[in-house]
C-alpha cells in the first residue's frame, strides 16, 4: 500500500492567497497526495499575552507576541473556498488543520473528508468530541503526548462514534527543527502495537531521511512542512523543505515502497537470467575416461550453472563416468 503523503503548507503562505496557490502548485509538482493548510481564529486559540515557542522566537524575534504573529497568518474563509476549488482543479486533496471549534464547523461545511488533529489539541476534550462526532476520517498527531494521553484521546474519538479503523495516529516531535536524537522513530511502532491502529509520521527534521525511514517501518501517512523559500519571513520556513527537496522526498518514498516488495522470498524476474551465469555445476577437474570412478580427485565445481548442481555432489561421488570428459566439461549422469 502506498503511503499517503501530505505536503504541509501550514502557515508558510504568510497570509497571501497568491503564495498559497504557488504552494499548491509545488505540492502537485512534487507528487504529494494532499496539501494541508491551517485554519484558525487567532482570538480563539491564543491569549493576547501568550509567549512564543522558542523556535518561533528564533525565527521571528520576540518583539511581537504570539497573538500578533498568528493574526498575520490567518487565511480568510474566502481564501479557503478559493484554495479548496483550486486544489480540486489541480487534482490534489485539500486539507487544513482546524485549531478551534468554529474552524472545525467551517471546514466541515467546506466539505473536508479528513480531519487533522494537531499535537497541541490532543488534550482538548471539547475539541476532540467535536471532531469525533463528525464520524469522518481522522489523522491525529501525538507530539508531546505520552501513551496515557494518546489512549485517552483515542477513546474520546471512538466513544463519539468515529470507527477505530478511520483513525490514523502520527508519531511526531514538535520541536522545530527536530534533532535526530529526539526523533525516536521506533515509538511509531510502539503506538501501532499498543493501540492496534494505522500509524504514520509527521516530520520536523531538516532532511528527508527520517520520513523515508518511517515508510520503510510501516508508516501509512507522511506529513512534511514545505515552503517556497526557506529564507522567507515567518515561524516555519527555515524548518521546511524547499520545492526540490519536497520532490526528492516523494520520489525517495515511492522508490522505497517499490523496494519493499511483497515480502515473498524468491528469485526476481531480473535475477532469473543470472542464475546459470553465477551458480556452478559439477565439472571434470581433468580428463576422465568412460567408466572411471568419479571422485574428489577428478571432479570439481565451476561456472556456469547449467549442469548438475553441486548440491548433488554426494550422489555423484562414487559413480562412474558415462563417457569420456575433457577438463572443465560439465559432468553428465
């Protein structure tokens, strides 16, 4: 099964619908399955005095509050409608993460079939109940959460009527960028085995190696931030992939999926033509006369593998030559 690849535009549009369309174009060109934005009302998700995260201070400074930073990154309802139709035209799935209950309602009316729950809302009971009651497909990131918190959130969604098979949990680390020593990718398998659900990975590392490794481990969904230019102003640009990198990630994932195969160990079609060339046969080590007893002194093993397999060695030893053989000639019986 192919992994569902989400190109995470997030707020890297900087509030511009034109930039948003360009991001959609990049996601389409890269071969992503979906492009995802973020939907929120700043005054409903953050207080006026709320501090920024450390990575946000590094990327945008500390003069403005988190409130002011986010306010500039809101997309209007009109912009959402335009992007929804633009994605439909470009044949890519439009997704957006709601960060408040009003945004959940709006996206539901817009026609979203998949709802993404961000890591920060995994302990938000009213929010979880709102999405769970929609009974749609859900992708939930688990950054900053422990196993008990994941279990509690999952139970709420299921109790509200969302079938367990409709839920995919994404392992995630919410530091931007995430250092390799903090990725803990094997935790994705711990989540899968503990809760018997589909799992995926939301990546915030600087490269593309970890998402590719996640697919090799069984991730069914990959989510990765991207931007038009890492040097653009904004909180997430520097930790995002540029267009060529996004395309390289998608290509690498698709190649890994091909390489994983079906798990059945047998010679591949391409290997079949090499078998006779590379394997060996029992041959005459020197000239042998008809009727001579075959022994370790007059037979040996050499390429090509078109004659009697060396696995039959014990059966051949002690037999008699059925005819004269020249050195290196394949033994017959």
